[in-house]
């Protein structure tokens, strides 16, 4: 705000009403510790004025801010209006008679609502739901490897030119840190398998200028629900784009998500320093059934604790989020609701259904085990979001319901070990 005041003092020209500057996003979201590191503001900025800070990984101003307001308008912790994600059929036609829905999204999708009444209740808009795993064994996947297999199938079918995913950082000092990358080959998709429990500013990687892609690329994006919200909001509203190719996104895959973490706080402080976890030996890091599980390559469990014990390392902005199910995605995929070794898949849109069919030969598909488990966890997630908002008025209000109650949400959703991949 200091710089904003300075600008006002130096500029005698009256400011048009309604402008929102980056510094207001900075004050209200980033400095307030509410940023969920989705990268939407970076992708939305038409003058490419927002970058990613090399140390904090947070958005920072790298060029002059023009006060266009778009970083604020599309930020899921700022001004993102959820009604902007409502059915594209409500978007008026432009001069050429093309609706934003036709131009940027699948006009057959009529259910983009994240909040509000039907069809946002229960699981939200769902055309089909399955438990899925990769038809062939893939190393390093998190659950059934369905995300990886689907992307490999789509690349093989020529349905996409690449996928925005997260791969391990190249920096040897950053074990278990995910960084965004555009995978263009099946090998690159497989190398990015598995979950990273840090946000990656994923949408900042939609600047495709350094990627070897066709002039009109078709991308799938794998992201947390807040990242998909950012894409959907930008697709639903026309604005003059900068370097970031939101127009290239033809498929969104949301990973079910109740919270993400700050890399330094989770991996270095909580795991390496406090619990003496040998990061070089770790084979898998998982948040599942309300527990944080860290497993070594030899099968030894280094950590098995309630995830609540790691709340101090979680992103504060995640508490405010009630979109566990990724309601605005084409496909929502996660572990809850199906047995170990399988991934739960909610097919939400025609585009999602088409992609699923195109990749079908790479997938083992069966009935979803426990859809109610998804609904229960979604309810819990929303209750925490409401509590988080209540705490703004009453800081002493407890954020969590008690742990026993937390665990009851997982009852009946046991993910028993089942036949592993051949
Ligand atoms: C932060 C986070 C929280 C999650 N919380 C839950 C939860 O509460 N409940 C639940 O059921 N499932 C949750 N998941 C999803 C779950 O961990 C699996 O990703 C999902 O079940 C898919 O498994 P898979 O074996 O099919 O995926 P894989 O085949 O292993 O592929 C996973 C894909 O996700 C990409 N990816 C990994 N990390 C990230 C990231 N941080 N941001 C963007 N893309 C990424 C990878 O690059 C890869 O393409 C969460 C995932 C993340 C990243
Ligand atoms: S939450 Fe996303 S859009 Fe908002 S400031 Fe953070 S990175 Fe930018
Ligand atoms: S909990 Fe919500 S805000 Fe946090 S990473 Fe997941 S989807 Fe994004």
C-alpha cells in the first residue's frame, strides 16, 4: 500500500473508479498469508507484470502495475466471483454471435457451479463415476495411477499436445518439492507421477513460450481445485491475455484436495528437522484417512500421525476453501471413495467424458466403491471453511471439530489393500 500511496502523490490525474492494483491483492491476500499459490494472478495479468518470487514462491510484481484489476478479479482468495463459473449459457453473445462458452469452453457443460443450490449439492455435477487404475503398472503413482494413465492415453490418441503437471524439483536441496511443468511425451508424464503436497503456482507455467508445442496447442491441466477455479473463471470471461495461454486448456483434471502445505514448513521443518525423516530414503508421502504417512523405500513407515499435527505447515488460505471435490473441473480424481490401489474418478462434463473414452484402453475401470465417503469429506471441508470465516469475527472459535468427529467422516471409507498391479 505504501507504493500505492506514493503513486497517488505523484500522479495528479484522477483515477477512474473501480481500479484495483496489485498492491491491494498483495495486502489482502499475499501478505495476509492467505495465498494458496495457484498462479492465477500471474496467468491473468495482461501486461505480464506478475512473476513468482525466487525464494518465497509467492506472486510478486516484476513490472509496472496498470491497475487493470484482473489479478484481484480472478484470485480464488480475492475477488473471484463464483457466479463467474456459472453456466456459460448465461454469458451473452459477442458482436460475432460467439458466446464465451463456445469460444473458451464446452458449450454442452451446463454445470460449472462451485457454490449455491443444485446441482452443486452432493458430489456436484457428475455424469459418471468410477474407481479407476492404470491398466499397466506405472512406478511412482500415488493411488491407482489413473491420472498418469489417462494423460498417457490422451497423448497416444493425439487428443492433447501436452499436460501441465507437477514434477520433482531438479534442485537436490529440494527433495519432495513439486514444480510445474508441461509434459509433452508419455515418458515426461510418467516422470511426473505421484502427489506433491505443495502448491506450485501451476498456472504461471501457462506461459508456453519456452515449450516446443504447435501454434494452437491443446493442453490438459492437472491441478488442485483452486487452480481449476482460476482457469474456469478466466475461460468464462473474456479479457486481453498476456503471455499465458489459458485458451490452450482443453481439459481440466482436479485432484481432490482438503489442504496443501508450505514446502519449507512441511518437508524441512516438520519432517526433516522435527521428526528426523531421512528424505533421501522416502518412497511415498501421503495424506490419507486423516493421517500423514511417510514411507521409506524399504517399506518402513517413518511417519504415521494425524494430519492435524501438521496444521501449522498447511497453507492458511486452504482453511477458507470449501471445494474439496473440484466442482468446476472436467474430471475430479482422488483417493477417497475407492480402495487402495485405485483412484476415484468423477466425470463432470461432456469434455471429461470424451477424454475418458479416448483413453479408455489405458485404464481398468469399475464401479466407485463409496461415493458417500466423498460427500462426507466434502461436508467436513465446508464446515472447516465456514469455521475459518467465523474465526475472522471470533478468533477464539475452534477451527477443527474434535478429532474423533473428524475420524468418523472416514468411517465406511476404509481403503482395504486389494490386488496390486500385475
Ligand atoms: C495437495 C494435494 C492434496 C490432496 N488431497 C487429497 C485428499 O484430501 N483426498 C483425496 O482423495 N485425494 C487427495 N489428493 C489427490 C491424491 O493424492 C492423488 O493425486 C489422486 O488420487 C490421483 O492419484 P493417481 O494415482 O491417479 O495419480 P498419479 O497417476 O500419481 O498422478 C498424479 C498427477 O498429479 C500431478 N500432481 C502431483 N502433485 C501436484 C500438485 N501439487 N499440483 C498439481 N498437480 C500435481 C502429478 O504431476 C501427476 O500428473 C491430493 C493431491 C494433492 C496434490
Ligand atoms: S491465491 Fe492464487 S491468484 Fe491469489 S494471490 Fe495467490 S497465487 Fe495469486
Ligand atoms: S484446499 Fe483448496 S485452496 Fe488449498 S490447495 Fe486445495 S483446492 Fe487449493
